[in-house]
């Protein structure tokens, strides 16, 4: 199970992030598209340094060296603009995003995993809905080198359906940040995942 940050600031966000790590969060994607490098640096400094190995940076990849972060994510746009070779050599793994199984099947082997979205109607983005049935589309999967991660509308109610189909894992965003109790919701999702 992967958790993605809310794109905008949230009250007590870093405190919640540190608590999620204490509860066993394995990977946390930091996606803050509007943060300057200085703001993102301050954000990272507020996270306990013993969790840096579990962070994945979406922006300002140059901070990976400063914070000894070995995981980076490239958007579809970044990927199509070609990833700098230095990241393929200096990071432990790369992830990316796709919006069709055809794009996923065409990914080069440098990617450890890719998010396929949206699987369901998004919890965090209005009017972000699937145009195809992901569970039918996944039957066309030919890429088994890269892990396929379900994203978009994943919640306590549908995690089992995702894991019963051919996805390797799932990512949460709205199910954590668009709820009154992010920690409790995380624990519920975690319990379901552990039963597989």
C-alpha cells in the first residue's frame, strides 16, 4: 500500500505523515506541484529523517541528494520528455504514471512500478472518472517487469476488488486526506491489505 500526499497544504500534515509512518506506512509519495524548492525543503526537514528511505519525490528531484532520498517519480509528461540519465544511475528506483494499459505495456524496464489511474471516480479530484473498465483493460497486460499500482478512488470499500484483480498494489490519496481521521482510515485499509 502506497500513500500519496495531498497536493495542497493540510493542517497538521507533517504530524499526520510521521504518525502514518509509525503505523507502518511503507512508501510515501510527496507530490506538491505548486511548492517552490525552498518550501519543499522545509517540508522534508519536518519529516523524521529515519523515514527518508521511504519517501518518493515527484518534484524538485535535485533534493534527492541533499536528503539521501533514493526514490523518484516522473509524471507522464516528464517521462515523455526523457528522464535524465543521472537519475537512472543515482536512485534506487523509479516510478511513473500512466492512464492506459497500452502505455503501461510500453514502459521501458527502468521503472519499478507505475500508477494506472483512475480506477474508480476520484475522491480528491472532481470529474476525474475512468473512461474504461480497468478490470477489463488489465487483461491486456503484457508488461510483468514493472509493478502495476491502482490509483484513483481507492477506498476501504473497494480495496478487495482491486487486489482480487491483477493489480500488484494500490495507492491512496483521497481515502487518507479527504477524511476526518486519516490515521484510522489508513489502519482500516492496512488491515484489508494484510488479509491478502
